[in-house]
């Protein structure tokens, strides 16, 4: 197997690298790494798609959705596949990654970003939601890390704490939902979400990952509709 670097960028958070993975008899794939740590690739996208599908099923009318984390676009792709979605705001802190998606360095990127429902915001998701108008979204998907136990950057720990969760709650319309993805059970996150929303549901999600059955977790909280 051969790896060929096709793009690299530096920011205050460190190094971001996009590389091609080439193997005889297999399609060429892309792999994204942050500070040398594997983030995601284009071979196995089941988890990103499962997050979006499960989240969209929670809300009757997910007209406006915000996704925290662009990645290689697969969570966003699944959101856009739902005809009920009228607006999908994707908040990504790494400007280079947005550029790679937009200029074709990631080949499927331009078509995704060309969807008129998409709004890409280059910002910290914490700042973006804190500045959002109240009751703007029907669904907030947090797909920045693999949960609080697997942070891409240490600063992301704040995304699983009450101040950020309160900003997410305030950005949601009545009946809307926050969905946080985690690779493992996260009791501290569960407590923090419950503290802010008054209730939380930890949902196991079974995903077939390269012929293996894996269990992930969704932490779901809803904004109650007026009685």
C-alpha cells in the first residue's frame, strides 16, 4: 500500500494532512489526518452516515440543520439526502479543509458544496452557536470528534461542557434536538447534557464497520415544545 500526500496546511491547532491511499486492485481513497492522528477516510463512511440518518429520524420537520464539523463531507451528504432539509449550515474551523472541498482537491467536494441548501461557516462551532439567533435550527449534529474521549484537539473538550451545550439549546427551535456522537459511553457528557436540557437519552447505535459489528453512542436531547 502506498500513501501520497496531496495537501498539507498549518494552523494554530497544528498540522492538517490529506493523502491518497493507493493499493493494487483497490480504488484510490483519501485519508485525513490532524497532527498525525487519523481522523477519517473515504473508504469507511458508515459512522458519519449513521449519525445523520439517526439524527434526522428524531425530528418531524428538520428544515434547518447545523452540522459541527465538515470532515470529508459524508455527514453533510446524508443530511442533504433528506428532502425535508431546506438549509444545512456546516461549521468547520479549518479553512484549509473547506478550501480542499471547494477546489476539487477532495473530488466529491465541489458537487456537495454546490447544493443551494448548503452554507459553510468557517468558525469554531462554539462561537458560531453562541452567535446564532435564538431558535434558528431544528437539529444540531456535533460531529467534531469521536466524542469527549477521543478529541481531535484538546480545546474541543469545551464542546462537551454545559456552556456550549446551553448555546446549542438556545439555537434550537421548540421540538428541535441536539445529537452528539461518541465512540464510547460518556457518562460525564450524559450528566452535562441532562443538566442543560433537563433530560438526555443515550442511544446505542450498531454500525457494520468493515464487516465488524461496532457499537457507538448518540447522546440526544430535545427542546420541549410549549404545552
